[in-house]
C-alpha cells in the first residue's frame, strides 16, 4: 500500500488549469500557474497533492520527501522514475529528442509566392511556397453598347452578399462601365483589359470568386474563373494550411498545437536538425532564421521507487529527489 512522509511542499502556488483529475501526478510551474507535465521525461517541479478544479485555485505541490504517485507503466522497487506524457511515473530511461520549432498563433497574413527555405536534417535546402491567385470574371460584351443609364448589374464577391451596381448617366464604353463598377463594388477591382471589363476579387486563394447575377443591363459575361492556390485566403492562412504546405514541400512534420503549429524533424537525437535559412513567410508565421537541433538524451528523473507498481494507474511511493538527467 502506498505511503507518504517527510513532505516538503512549495507554498503560494495556484493551478493554471483544471487539475481535479491530476492528484498524485507530476506537475510543473509555468507563467500561468501549475499544470500537469505532458512531456515524456520532461523536467517536473514535484507531485500535485490536492485537486484544484479550476485555474487560480490553490495548488499543493510536494517537491521533496516521500509522495504517492500514479504509475504509467510497471515500475520495480528501487528504480529511478520520471514523468510520462500524462504526469504519471515510469522507469527513467534516456529519451532522444527531436528538433522542434513552434510558430505563432494563426491565422497568418501571407502574400502569394511567399516562401520558407529550410534544411531538414542536413538533407539540403527545401523551399516551401504558398501560391494564390484571385478569382475573376470577364465580360464578352461588344462595345460600344446602348446607353446603360439607370440600369443595373448584380455582383457577388467571395460568396458574400450580392451587391447592386447602378449605372447613372451615359454608359456606352467599356471604360465607363468599368469605372462605375469599380467605384460601387466592395471587395474587388474592375478595369478594362484588352477592350473587355474584368472584375477581380481583392482576395487570393481557392475561396476567391466573382459571380455575376441577373441585372437589367445589356452586359454579357464569361463563366467566372475561380481563384487558385494552396490556401483558401492568402491573407488569412490557417495552421492547417501551413501544415499541409510544409509537409508537401519538405520532409519536416508539423503538429497542430492549439491555434498554432509546431514544426518537427522526423529524426531524433543529435542528427535531428531544422535549419531555417530564409524566406518572406518566416516573420508572419512567427519563425526566424535559426538552427534548432535535437539531443541524444533529454530525459529527467524525479525520484526513486520505494515499492513496486503495476502496469499503470497504480498508486505507489516515490522518494522525490532533485531533477537529474538520465
């Protein structure tokens, strides 16, 4: 049966989240408060002794002495223990880490053709590129036309609310038609290209569209050309779209973390490396020119088992010790 004694606890701590299910698990202190450790072999500050059920509630963390701890796997008496990725105690073993780099919280304002140049695990430079083009619609009208004074054209940009253009005054040329449409429409530009009126969405990406409805004017239009590219909207790129592009254009892996992302080398240990060389997408994605490397061992033990524990979720006694590297 698990026991405890000679307890030394850190005073004045508060929970950084709901920890009501994390009593007798390894925790660490962060800027937001005490949280459960979720890194296999990660550095821990002690074992949670109570059950604070919301952020800001008092949290009792034992950092020395004998504490009860839940097991995450079978542990023999006398073995050094570390935290697993759920705050439970497992046998302390070296864990090689991989090179990682966290990006900023999304969404991201990029531009068409923006890039990142990254060398993953010294395999050579890979260029990650985000492409995007705007949706357009071009008229097929033969000019000059009958005066369109008082007539209308209906236009929908990017699937939004249908907008109505009203031609006021003499409108018989492509230039006059384009000028009125450009002045009245929101979310697109209208100009004359090669004698034809072309409406172009202000956004770029697969969500960029210009749809012509049924107005009273005598203009005719080609079928709309939808926007193209790697993203729905290049001005609001999502973490998922970042993941898709990086994994397509390089050998790096990308994890989605909350509202952001983390780039991860596929290797572990000292051979694991992310070398960010250059690129116009670095800054908006929260990255920079730098080199991140993995380590052959980044595992930390936090005590020694005083009795044996079963395969998992079993309370047993651990003599807590200062954090040490396996």
